[in-house]
C-alpha cells in the first residue's frame, strides 16, 4: 500500500502533508516520497523471506537519494550497486560494506579496486574477461574477491524488452551452460573465492513463473557446483518484482507470494538468499508533482502541457510506461463554494470509464498488502467530498458519480522539444485548467534517478514526508549548478563576440 490519499478537503496528501502545501513551498516539478510507504514496503518484503536466512540488498539505481538510502540502512538493508558512484552513496548513507553486492556488466578496474578496498560482500561477475580482471585487481591489492557468478538462465521474463535481462541474446550474465567451466577457472585463481550464484531476469515482472523457472535452473547449477567441489554459500535472485502502475491491469504478485514460492524451493538448503529489489520498495512511495501550464486545443487533440517533462521522468518516453495521473485537488472553489472537479465533456469509451474509477479511488493504486486498519484513513467516498447541491445554481455539477461526465480525453505532455515527451496519450482525465496540480503516480523508482538536464532544465526538487513533516531532501538544481562543471576553452574570446 502507499500513503497518498485524498483528504476530507478534497486534496491529496502524502501521509499527513497536503501536496498543495509542498507545491506552494517548493515549487514544481517536485518528487514527493512517503517515508511510511518505503518503510512498509521494505518490512513487507523482508517479512516475506523471514522463513529462511536472507539479505535484502536494495537496488540503489531505483532511487539514489541519500535520505532514502539512509531509511533503508536504518532498516537493515544492504545494497545492490552498479557503479563506484552508487558504492559511494550507499556507504555514505550508512549501508555496511559487507552488505553490498556489485552488479553490472562493465565494471572498471578502478571500480573493482575501490569496492575491494571497501570490503564489499560480493562481486556479481557477468563474464569471463571480468573474472580475469577482478582476479588481477584482487591479486595486486593482496585481497580475496568474493565472486557470485551471475548466470543468464535463458528465461523469458515477459516484461518490456528494455528491462528484460534473462534471455540468451541479452548482454547480461554468463550463459548458464558455461557456468561450471568458468567456476572451475575461478577456483584456480588464488585471489578469488566463488561464494555464490546470482541471476536477475528483468524488472517489472508480473508473473512468478519466470522467476521460479530461473530459480530452478540456478538451484540445479548450485548442486552441480557442489559436485565440482565448490562451496556455494549464497544464492542471489536479483530484484524484479513488479508494482501496480495501471489501475486497469491485474496487480503483480505480492512479495509474500514470491517469498512463499522461493522458500519452498529452499527447504532443506543452507544457502543464504540474497535479493535485490528496487522498484517494489520505492516505486509506489513517490509522486511527481507537476503543474498545468496550458491546455492546448488542436483540431485533433487536447494537450495538457505540464511543467514536468521527460527529463524529469523518462519511463513513459523510454518504455511507453503507464503512470496514473491524478488531480491533486478533487474539489475546486467555485464562487466561494467547494465543488468537485469540473464535470463536462463526456467520453464514451470504456477505458475512460475505467480511468474514472481509478481517479475516484486512489486506493486502487495500492500495492503489496491488503490495507491495515491502523494505517491512514480509507480513501474517501467521492460523495463525501461534495457540498450539497444548490438547486438554484445552473452551474451546479451533474452527478459526479457518473464517470462519463468526469472525463476529457487528453494528451499530457511536457515542454521538451521531442514528440516522445508525453506522460499520457489519449488518457481520460478530469478537466484541468492552467495552474492545476497533477500527481504522476508511482514515480518513486527510476524517476529522479534517471533524470537528466536535457533542454537545460534543472533537475526537480525531491521532498521526503514523515507524518506531518516534510523536508527538501534535494534542492531544485540551480542554473549555476547546471553549468558549474563547464568551462570556456582558453582560446575563446571573453564576452563572446569575436
Ligand atoms: C542486477 C539488478 N538487480 C536488481 C535490479 C532491480 O530491479 P527492480 O527495481 O525491478 O527490483 C536491477 C534493475 O535493473 C538489476 O539490473
């Protein structure tokens, strides 16, 4: 579940903080994260594997903010890193080195040296040349590198091709058929100790079957390695569990379903399970707050132009990913009276009706666990948000229960000079006006961490909410910061004009 809900004033809050308040104080676009949601997701995931020794190495790439890493460090998480930069961030946030695994298909000698000196738990080695380089770097530094062989089990994860990593044609991992030969090679290298086998078949997985298929192949390999005289202590299943992005689609499996399936396979086994979840921990813990700049009407379409863009959240442009887009305020002041958001142009298509239900019930957007009665209040019945109708008022809205009446079919686009800069196409949304705030939901994972400054747009601010408090955990990038590491070549004229 998450903690973004409409309050009795008709405005969406993150935990106890009204998102409008954050937008006023910090501006837009801004990422807002709920600490309670992150803590809950980590706890639920951890609990799912509690029946077997395990370590959760949060995939830092999903969201790298220092405060978020600190929360996870406090909860006992390790880290799955893919660069020296992520190692630096993880250690700085207080994640102990001996809980850090280093993934990635292209580690440099320098990165290996830094990680070895830090004393990380294991290198997830993805190729034979990488193994040789690691052995050499470890030898030079008179250290032993712990190696977990990342194998490619040739399993179709049935996710978007760009986030599918377990097929034989993918760049990731050692073909599983080569793993015994490469492990034998590693055994002869004194500076290496093969301690584990690792796989990660992809991200946003919506079915458990491919993970289980991969696990079965990995377990068979581990048994074969035991016969070959290896002592495998750790089995790393990577991350990948999907989250509900789209209220119209079936929810992905819950962590406890994944945990139950995995633990069943580990019955009678002594290896520790390592997991590398990213999205499932932080994805639904973040919202990208954006303000409507213009509503642009063309003969064919209505474009809602917002102040966030693909440089802030590139998932829709990169993967055609779906994010729910919700109005932050469901009630607008009309002549001093609170009204539900505009009721006008109807759209007759079925997806519009579905979308209306999503809009009306942000609670549909939940993940992970059935709602705990102790948690924040249930989403309000839409009728609770309406003022009594005034029969004298010709502008009095029609029945807002009728989803057909709530919606306009629009494209929600950003200001960047690329046609791919769209957050939604032909999406049914409640009517919006310039100045309105929208929440692009489920933006906590691969949102800010993939942001760029394309079009020289300073990167968005990030805010963390805990209960009634909020804090800017990353300032909006300044124009000075945008150019801070650039310099004028000395042969260029001062002042520009030749
Ligand atoms: C090696 C590895 N582990 C873990 C993850 C995290 O995946 P997810 O965020 O889907 O859990 C990734 C994502 O790309 C990855 O490449």
